[in-house]
């Protein structure tokens, strides 16, 4: 039998179903009882890769070339925290007091991180509601200055905070003052933690230090706030670039250099013996800040250009293409089947986010959560919508 004939494909499909969706060797062995296929193993393997039943049992998610970094990560701002990412950690059990008979309640940590300098600001909160987050945001702005751009996932507290800041009709005393600041909020696509890898990694770093400090003990709110300040100083003293073996290279660039002019864990400098006027001191300080940003551009920015994965360009998703929506809570056989109804290409015209219509409604998902069914284009275009 010729390898590219339609009747050959029908024979392979029949043997594949008779052998209960067997592998290449089993399907080919069953076929050879009556037929001989030219380039049999390659032909059968190519056909079995298009079996929808086998694909649904072991689906493969889509991928695309790693995109460029956002604008606010590769362009030096006027000061830190102008563009800020925010996220919550998991719940922490706190106690109401250090005396006997105290009650326990849940606490959380809000992680603010500067997109340009990786400077971290930690806030302890006692709830995940919009009101609790707005109070934490007010404390953050009061100590770090106003931020113009805020990046986050699609948490209900973040969406509620954005709606509250835009509505300007809140009865509390805190929100109207924040609404006048003009913070522009940017949300990642739903279920796409890889779009917020910067703050996700710092949530992990915060929990890394926290677990080793508390060691399972319950803290009060004051104790947790004190511990978070110490963790914040450690995170802001991390080197931005890899350390070298040069004995003279002692001054490594850290996020603390953009906050106070040096690492937060470094010993204080000696007092100068010669008195310097305030104007000359201010000029020297500005020159030092410019040197920090120069090192940021030459060292840290070049280090960010490395792309550890997703090196090749893949074919874009197409409209009306059938996909499976990955759900970590369910086995692959129960993943929803959907049809792509809208594409959201990036600046390089590569599609990394798409809107899919399913029986439960429309979902906006990254392609890392979508599995393309191995169906040819003519079959995809002629098939009906999933019910």
C-alpha cells in the first residue's frame, strides 16, 4: 500500500481502533497480517499523532518564542517603584497576643516590587479583601512614593481596587485620596503566572526567608511586621548581577543602591573629615545616582537579555481552531474542549494569548494553557462548534 493514499490512512485508523489505540508497533503488526505499507513505521507514527483520543489522554501544551521584556523593565525610570508589581503570599496563622488564651487568625503578606530595580517592599495585612489591600497600598505609597503603573494578576481584590480608584465614589477616607493619584493598572491574562514571573519569584524568596525564621511558630501582627522589615532589607541587598572572582570588584550593585545609595546590610560609611557644603553634597549625591543607573544599564540590563527557554518561533494559533483548556484540578480526559474565537497577538505579531469559546462560556487563556488538537485545517473549519 502507498504511504500517502487515503485508503492507507483508513486502514491505519481501523487497526488502531481494533488494537484499542495501541502504539506504533502493535498497530503496524496488526496491519502486516494482510497489508504491507511502504515506509510503514513512519507512516503509522505520523497517522497516530493525529489521533484525537490518544492526544486527549496525553495532551501537549502550546508554546511560542519568548517575548521581549516589558517597557518598564528595560527603561530606567526617574526613581524606584514608578512601575510596580504586586502579589499576595499564602495565609499565615497569627495570634492575637503573646499571652495565654489568645485566639488565632489568618494573616497575609503583600509583596510590592519595582520592575526596573527589583527593590522589594513588604506589607503585612489581615485579610485579602479590597479594603485591606487599599490600606496596604496607602502605606506603600506613603513610604515609597506614588507609582504610576501597577501590574498584577486578576485577583478579585486587585480588580476591586482598580474599580474603586476609577469610581471615586467610595465612602471611606482612604480611597478618594488614592483615586486622585491616577494609578494605571495593568492586569495579566487569567491563569498565566508566567506573565508575572518577577513578583512570583519574589513571593517565593519572601517565603524562603520567612520559613527559616519563624520555624512554625505563631507570631503576632507586630512580630510579623518586624520580621518582614528584616526580610525586606535582605531582599534589597541581593546582588543584581552575578558576582565575579575579581578581588577588586567589591562593590556589587543591589536594589538598595537605588533606595539609600548602598546595600541595606552594609556597614555605614565613615564620616568625612572635611566639611562639604550642602550644594556640593547634593551634586555628589546626584552624580552617584547617575553612576548607579549607568551600571544598571551596562550590567543588569545586558544580563536580562538572556532567554533560558522558548527559543524557536512556533506557528500561531488560528481562528476556529479546536483546543483543550488545561486545568490542573482535573485529569486530561476531563479538560474542556473549546474553539478559538479571538487572538491577542503581541508587538511582534506572535500570539501568546487567545480567547476560547466552550460550553461553559468564553475564557481568555495564555497558550501555555491551550493544547491544539491534531486536526487538519479543513477538518477544523468544517466541524461544528463544541456543545
